[in-house]
């Protein structure tokens, strides 16, 4: 029988999307769709700075996962 992973709550999902947009902004200008979405997410009371910050760290850790693990050897 397949075990189901616990589902992340909707604010965590929205915060990860906001984090992705912020990271994208560091590399290149945002398009109109990203700006609209960022504005909408910024107005959502459940999407807090703390959750967005956690989302940024989570995305960077996934991206750099192997390098982070290699530092300790």
C-alpha cells in the first residue's frame, strides 16, 4: 500500500512561489505575470515574511544540496 506524504499547507505553497519569484528577480527583470502574482501574494495575510524567508532557504538548499553535503567531508 502506498503511503501518502503529508500535504504542505496552502500558505507554505504560496510562500514558496513568492520565494521563487524573489529569486528570479535577482537574476532578471520580472515579467508582468510575475509582478501581478507577487503583488497578489504580498497582499495575502497568510504569506508572511518568515514563511517567504523559509521558502528561499528551502529552494537554495534543494539547489545546492550536494554541495552542502560535500562541505562536511
